[in-house]
C-alpha cells in the first residue's frame, strides 16, 4: 500500500467507471467507442474472447474428430497424413503458429484489389476474409477495401486458425485413444450383426468411446480458452489485451490482473461444471 | 498391387479419400518445393529477395547470429554458443539410463556452474555481461532447464500436500493448483512483470529474467503436481498399507516406497508436460524477454527485412520441432523399454 501511494497509483476498482479513451479494432458484438467506460471496454474484450473460443471449440472438435478417426483408418495414405499432422502440430509452440498464420494472411495474401475469391461473394485478402451475410448483403470492393458483408479481420482469422488447428491435433489423439479403448469384441459383435464399418463406428464405437473421451476433451476446451489469451501477441483485442491496455493507462496492475484471473477462473469453473454434468449424463446408468 | 488394393483402395470411401489426398498433395507439394528450394533466395540481400517468387532464406542467413544469441555482445558470441552446446550436451547425457546415478546431480551442478561462468563472465579474463543482454536459444533453454529443475521438487510437495490428511495443507494445495491451472500463463507473466515490482520495498529490484522465471516455475509446478498426483493414485493401496506396516515414518515411507513407484508410472505424462513447458517458454516474448521467438520477431522489425515473416516463422517452427520431436521420441522409447 505504501508503495502504491509513493508511486501515486490509485487502488480499488473505481477506474472501471471512467472513460477508457482508446479505440478497439473489433467490436462485432457490442457497440463501443473511445468515450465509453473501461468496464464496457473490458466487456467487449470478454465477448471477443468468448467469440473466438466458442468458434474455435466447434472447429477444433470437428477437425480433431476427423483427424483422430483418420489415424485409425485402414487407408495407408490417410492414416499417415493424419499422423504427420498431429506430430507436427503438437511439437511447435502455439505462439509460433499464430505468428505464422498472421504472417500468411497479412503478407502472403494479395491486396483487396486482387483478392482471392474461392466462392462467389467470398473474398480473401490481406485485410481479412469477407463473406456475404443476411443482414449486410454481399461484400463489394470500394476504394481500398471491401464494404458490406461480414468480415473476419486478419487478427481474428489468424487466431481462430491457429487455435483450432493446434487444438485439433490434441483432440485427435484423445479421440483415437477413446476409440481404441472400446473393447474389440464390441466391433466384432457389430460386424457379426451385419453392420457396415461406418455404421459400426457411428452406432457402436463412438457412443462408447465418448465416455472415455469427454474428461480429457474438457481440459482441451479449457486449454483453448486459456490459449486464446495469446491474442495479445497478434493484436486481437481479447480480454487480456484490453486489460493490458487498461493497466498501461491507469497503472493499476493489481486490479487489472485480478480482473483477468477472476474472469478466466469463472470460465474454467463453468466449463468444468457443465462438462461434469454432461459426463454424468452420458455415463453408464 | 495387392498392397495398394488393400491399403489405398479398400472400398469406395477409401478410394475417394486416396484420390482426394493425392490431388491435394499434387497441388501442394510441387509449389511448396518451388517456393522453399528452387526459387528460394539464399544470399542475404533483401533486394534480391523481394524480386524473387520463392522463400527468402537469406533473412535467416543474415540474422542467424542475432536470432541465436540476441543482444549478447557480438565479439563474445562464442560464450553463449559454448553454453548452448554444453546445456544440450547435459540434456543428452542425462537421457541415457546408464548414467542415472547419484553423481549425475554433481555433473549437472558442475555443468550449470560452467554455463553461469560462460554467460556472466567476469572471471578468467572474460568481460562481465549482465543478464539483460542474454537472449536467443540459450535463454529458451535456460528458462526450461531451471523452470523444470525447481518446479519438479515443488510439484512433488504439492501433490503430496493434495493427498495429505491435514485439511489446511490439503486445502492450500488444492487451492493453489486449481487457481494456477484455471488462469492463462500470460496472466502469471503479467503478474511477475508489472505487479510484483509494486510489492517490493523501494530500492529492491529483481531483474526481469528472474521474475519471469519465478512465474514459469509457479506455473509448471501446478501442472506437474497433477501428473505426480496421478502417479500417486495409481499405486495399489497395498503398497501404502505395507509401508505403514513396516512402521516407517512418513518421509521414509514416501521417499523409499511410494515416490519411486509413482514417478516411474508418471514418466510418459511427465515428459509430455516437459515438452509443453518448453513450448510455453515462448510466451516470455509478451513481457519483453529475448527468447528464441522474440529475437526472430525483432529481427523482422528491421525495415529492410520487413515482410519475410512466413520464412522466419517456418524457421522458428523447425527449431522448436527438432527439440520437441526428439523429446517425444525419447519418451516413447523409454515407455517401450519397460
């Protein structure tokens, strides 16, 4: 306390009500401008964190399951491609991968005028990915950038790609272990009943494997959410990045870090609580 | 032919996957080889690089000294180089089961002392280099080594505490482990870099490297503790009962009977945590320490070399991959030996 007074740093959470005075690059879910309060800025940061984490979890789960099942395929090429993917992704730090994707998008992609258009109405350029939406129409090139449609900024796109592809590798291993944990007799019995391989996987193996898969899967979801805090390194305005700006402006590091920790602890505890409930739901009765 | 029919075309779904993957490889590999090798520029000249379609490995060639050694005085680069080789040597040496004897600790102490002398200098006619100037690969390796060396014993205490019969100790350990595991590493690093100085009496300063190292240790200890606890739980109850029956006091019971078995079971997950920790050291970039990744990022900031991020990060990935992949291969071999 004496230290804080000496350095003329205020304490307490009074700063939350004051004007933040900085712009946020990404305010897709809440209206925000520089004259809003710190509290609102932090909430915008939180929605950004939740947005990337939520989409990331969905994409990572789909990709991870596909890769995990591929690793068990009888197809030589598919099996080894999946194994190579997992080996490579797991052995390179996520931060390096985020920087890589960010560099690919901002340096490797063409400018808006020469934007790639893999599907009509979808444009990929170094300003981000633009696609049509029901509310704001089809993106069109005006001047130096696209107008209309929904946009994924390069930061969001890089963070999402990085988080999803990285976590997918871990999820793949969990899915594979889960499937292998199902007793062989189950598969044989299903074959004996005349089910095809695909039917066996879908109806017999996966529902049983799910029970083994869910606990470690939960911790991967938590990891993904916590890892989304690396956003600060590539400039996506997530909660940590905005709390960091707040700390720099107000000097109130203790409160800033308290906010970050409280929010992440709440997220962590709620995801584990939900998953525990779900786990009890699918467990053998 | 028969192999191909069974392993590539065993059914229409399999055939579709094979064809799709072959198409993908056909589309991806030749352009990649063009980019990475045939059209690549190897000489350190940004102008040539910009004119070329291929990768600019010249960036790495030009900046490799900075990337590997950071801002360490240029003329003295042999010192961090020697320290890096020595440290990697120590790791490889301790990976050989034949050398798992009590004197390995002495070898490590001697090795770390030599590394300290090389890095700091100030004796034997070597000029003193303060640790603000350390950087690059050696910093990444030192953060990992000291982090794990101190966090590991700490984590054993935490794991034992979590399974203790004393409610206060158990509550403290559970609280600590869950708190640390519930928050991202960055928040701990921020805590060490901006919050910790506020709590020190004026005049006392702890340097940034040490503060980051403390945060990394606190972080690793919580994760390792959970792994060790898993090992402790996997031991049959009979072992605990037998140790009790021998009337051994707690520490001898734990040290002689429980821990040796628990740690042996935990080797594979421990190795995984070690690898994760090695990767996590890259986060110190965010609080401004010059580890391997941050020297690469800083090298990119120079205007002449702006815009070669893809090459730079491919290089970074390769360096990290070599370390992590060898560790994971080693751990797999260890598993199969038993």
